[in-house]
C-alpha cells in the first residue's frame, strides 16, 4: 500500500512495521531501529525526523520538512537486531492529500458540495445538476464548473 505525504510538511509521521526475525509475523517491540530514507531514488541517508516506537511492532519517523522536501517516491529502510529488515514506500506530492476541501489546490474555490456556494446551489435536482441559470451543459456560476451528462442519458 502506497501512502501520500505533502511536500515539505511536518504534520504527519511516516510509519513502518518491524516483525520478529524468529516467526516473521509478530510485531517486535523494544527496538532501536536503524533507519535510512531515499528521496526519489537518491542514495539512502539518515532521516532528520526522530525515530520512535508507537507499539505492537509499529515505529515512526516523525514528520519533518527536510525528509519530505523532494516530490516523488520516499522509501524507508529499517533494520534492528532480532527483527526482519523492512522497507516502506511513501509518495511525496506537491498538494495536501489531507485537505478535505480541495486537496490543498488553492486555485479551486473553497465551497461546500451541494451548498449555496456551489455551482448548482439550491437548483440541484435528483436527476442531474442544473446551473443557477436553469441552463444545462454550460458554464455556470462564478466557479466555471461544468455539468456533464453521462453518455446514453437524455435530458
């Protein structure tokens, strides 16, 4: 599973699992993992964020703007005595994947879906979205959003 992180952001940690080298399944606790990261295919180096145990074999590299300053794949490689080595991938992106309104894309309007500020406003019908002007398939409102009727449907 690939995980997204915003470029140069320190809000969210990067997690990784260490498992016992005896049974290769059980989460291994009480370790002091040696961690290195590779940013977009560059050589592995120590992260700037602190490494800490979360519990049940999960560990984290604290969020750090330096660790996530390069867009692309970010790989974590961790080793520790008594645990299998582990590799975990993250993807660093130039937008905020945790922004619930517009993914951090500031050029998009900050509106609530189906609210009075969206392109359909109170004129939304169950069958389709109609612009405030009552016209369909045209640019509506000040947000320049456009309604598209799915293929095969006639209105």
